[in-house]
C-alpha cells in the first residue's frame, strides 16, 4: 500500500481478525466521499463523446512505445495526458469487450468470459479516458540518478536475492537483461512512497468488506500508520530515521469497528537487510499482550478474507529475497489510475454481485505495464501456497495494476484489481499511489474481498504534514513495544 506503500496495508487488519478468531460485523460506509483536506486531488478529465475507432491489434497492444499526443495538465508541473492505444471516449461493454481483449489481463478476460461464478455484470461499462503520465517526486528522481549506477543485484548462497549498494530511489531505472524481471521486481518493491501516512478516526478510517456467493456482505473499519524508516527521499527527512533500529518500513493497523474487535492490532516490520524475514506482531486486547507470529504463516488464509500475508500490499508483499521474477512481456492494459471517491460507498456504488467498478469511479485509461511471472525461489518453495503470481506492473509509478494468482497446480485461483487516486503532496509533488480501492476475487471458492481508503466527505488517508502529530511517533507505531501502549 504503501507507497504509501499503501497497498501493503491492504488487509493486514484481516490477519488480526484471523489470528484472534474474530468475525467481521457489518458496518455502514458513507457514500461519495471527497479528498482529504491536505493533499489536492487532481480532477479527472472528462472524456469527450466520440465514436469508438477500430481497436488496435494484439501486437500493437503489447508493444512498448513512447506516448505521443500528450499535453500538459494545468496546475501540475511535468504531468501530461493524452490517448494511448484505445481512443478516448470508447465505451467497453459486454457487447464489444472481445475487440479490446488484447488490452486485458488474463484474470479480467476470465471475468468477461463468464464461465465462473464471478463474472462481469450485464450492465458493465468501462469508459476510456486519457492516459496520465505522472511525474515522480524530484527528490526521488534525484536519488535514482545519484545512486542507481552503483546498485547491483546479487544471488546469495542460500538461493535468495539481495541488492548491494542500494541507498534510495529506483534501483534500476532502465531494467535490462540479465535478470530483467528481478530488476523490475526490485523497482516495484522500492517504488516511491511518502515517509509517513495514516488512516485515523480524526482524518478517515480504512474499510475492508467481504462478499460470498450467497450475497452476504460484511465490513470492518481500521486505523493505520505506515512509516518508511530507511532509504527515505522526502525533503527534510533523514535517509535513515533515528530509532529505525534496522527497520526499513513498518505497517501498524488497529481495528476500530466492530466494537467487539476494537483495539486488536497488527504490526509488520520490514528490515533494511533484505534477506531478513519480516517481523509480524499482534496485540490481543483480551490478553492485554502482544505476540509474535511465525514467519511460516505467510500462506495462512486470513479469516473471512481472500488474502494471505503476501497479498497485503494491494498486491505483491513478499519482498525481493525469496522470489524469482521472470519478465514475460510488455503489455498495454486498461486500468483505473485516476480514481474518484465513489468507491467509498460499499455496496451501493459497486456493480454487484461482482463488486466491480461503476462509471462513477472515473474514466479508465490504457497503462503501459511490465508483465512478470513471480515464484518462490526453489530453496523456499516447499509448502508455499501460490504456484505463481502474474504481476502487471505500471511502468510509470511501478505498482501492480492487476494480478493473477495460480495455485500449486498452476490453476488460476485468485485475480485482483487495484485502482489509484492521484494527489499532489505539499513539498513533494505528485503521489500516484495514495488513496486506493482493491478488489480481490477467489475464483475457486466464490468469495471476494474489497478494501478502500475513502471514508466520507473530506476523509481519506493523509500523508506527511497532514498526518496528525500523535501518529508521527516511531516508538508508538513502529516497534513491538508500542503495541503495549494500546488500551492504556
């Protein structure tokens, strides 16, 4: 999650629910929220009404090309928008979707084909708008330019991967063979993220809802603090923060609703030593103590959700050490990369029963992606749940727009879509990964999980200076001992 790493939080709260054996009670969600007060939302440009042109061929859909016809976006330096493979104004429906199949991930095609329980609704409408080229923060780009020439990808004796000489920024700004896929995975793992972001009762809570084949919907709300402690690039923030104690990134989450689950909390710590297993701690209010979870729990099913620990980043959350990534191809795919806040009203603003995006969520665009086949390294693959993860990584801001997950027998198991709402962060610039909606469908068990940050008018995740001071506390929100301060 993250990039904030927003995504990474996507359902850590569900881990807590799973561990403590707590059920998700129904919670109402306010409708049609707007942006959080501090960051400025970039308005979605309206797509002009025009007839759809003939769709490009599959070959052209998978080619890599510099965007042409881009024009500057008013008020946002270095940001441009324009067409990219499918004419602006095109409407994709159940009647014409096959014409645009070359622009779809495999899991999306499965939903369109309609052979499984989860299928696209008859009234589906995908409106194609302009493709935005989001400028990364200058400080992040400067770090990339300064430090990337010295970064090396290294295979360790235990079969794991690490980076040597990594300091900050994108490790491989122009990933090429050998090991192109592994370099892209490293770029995705270290994509830009603000040094601190939060969901809170004061500014807006996160929500997670589940749905099953019988139409049962259940939701919970949670607060969260995400903090980057090392490899920082935000102006005025130390590269390594005092009190980091070897940590690179931490995710703290606590259930706020339903009341019977309140104060159940989870802390995940990712370390600067890339081969060190992450630390995961849970606070159980009934015991008034925190417990450390075993690192072998990466594949444990999360109670009433469809996530494992390695799915919590609104996508890949496994790190670079224990995964081999193979580059498959370049592909243009349709995606929601300039989300409105309509996703904050579940289930009213979702196209049910699938829970797919409605036109009110904003115009879609064609995004250039790297497609990766990511699997556990041989020395760590025994007993692992997923046979492979196909990742569609955006070439602009380096996060997954879509993912397809296969079981150990290489049968498609789960498919997921991530939608982002771009915001301008003071003193930083554009944050392409901030507010989000994440839909995750289990195609074998007919179950689905949805998470979103929009929480009513003017309430959403907040970033950097907009984070309330009480949440800007490393000891309280980034250490295991901080969990013991809950319920005091």
